[in-house]
C-alpha cells in the first residue's frame, strides 16, 4: 500500500510525467530478460543432470551399499550436530 500511496502523492503534486516509450530501455530490458532466461535454463539443465546422475547411482546400489551410505550420512549429520 505504501508504494501506491507514494505514487498517488506524486501524481497529486504533478511530479509524475508520461513519457514516450524508449527503444533503448526496451532493448536493455529485453537483453537482461534473455540473459536471465538463459541462466535459468542452464541452472535447470544442471539440476536435471544432477538428479539423473543421483537416480542412476541410487538405482545401482545394492542393499548392503545402501546401508553403508546411510550409516555414513548419519555419521556426517551427527558430526554437524556436535559442532
């Protein structure tokens, strides 16, 4: 609400101006938007690859290996609790 009230106040004081759209500003926003989209796509791809690798790793584990890794994980988390 504060932002709206602030804009209303500026409007009443005739401090807001209507300006023509700027191609420079539009292009800058467009470029930053594309950069953000590219970054997000790369992050998603990395996450998907990691999840796929983890899924493959887990699928190949034997029951004995699963128990061993579970015990190691418990030890690691227990060490964090001690610090």
